[in-house]
C-alpha cells in the first residue's frame, strides 16, 4: 500500500505497475493501460451534517473552498471543468477532518470509499452527509505504460471470463451489495 499520489505517479512510469483501482476519465485515458471495468465510482460533494445544501452542480463553484484529494479523479474532473476554488489535501481522512473542523464547507469525494474513510478517521457516519452527486465513472485496474501488453491482455481476458461465469458478480455483491456491478 502506498499513498495515492505516489502510487498514481509510479503507475505512470516505465516499470510494470498496476494501480487498483482508478477511475477511467478522459483526463487519464492516455496515462495507463486499462483492465475492466471492475467498479462504478460516484462523485459526490459532502458537507457537515445539516450544514450544506446544493441545488445544482454549479452551486459548488461558489463555495469558499472545496476540498479535494490531490490526484484523485474527483479533483481532476472539477479542475478540468474550471473550478477555481479547489483546496488540495493529501488523503481523504485529512479531507473529512478538515470538513468537520469547518476549514471548508464542501469535500468532493467518492461514495464507495467514504464509509472506510470515516472509520479510518474515527468519525461517526452521521457527522457528514452527501449533499450532491454529480457524476459516475467506471473504475479499472490501471496498468503502467511499461507493463507488457500481453500481461494487460491476459488480465482483461480473465476479468471477462469471470464476468461470463458469474464469479465477478458474486464477488462484487459480497463487497458492494447495494450497487450493480459494471458490465
């Protein structure tokens, strides 16, 4: 396990590296070789419970600060859409702690990892709330450009075979019972 920013950087290099898992968004398309999809990520704005309300996506542009994790796809999505109020943090635990401390009114993150982030931070689930979901993106295993193409192709064949025989869906439902697996 590595901090996200380091793992993300390492996965863009000449050494054979796999990053599990990464959102496949246009800003990243040419950076990696992709295997999947293996998950669907949902991009959401979070606020302190009862404190933040958004009616539209563009309302977030007017927040004083909008916390985002450096090199996460949510940060890349918002930066590519011209958001000028992004305040970068090193990891999601830092983001939720800063949100609860009132250092910013909103934190852009993704829904699947939020329960684990709160648990890691020692924060009760009800302390923050999802105030607006603005996008979904398929997640993939991102292989470095230096990974031999035959290895990437073998991984894709195995993922496809698991989807055909039902084992992928069974594993997905075990860990993410509330979500539908990607096709």
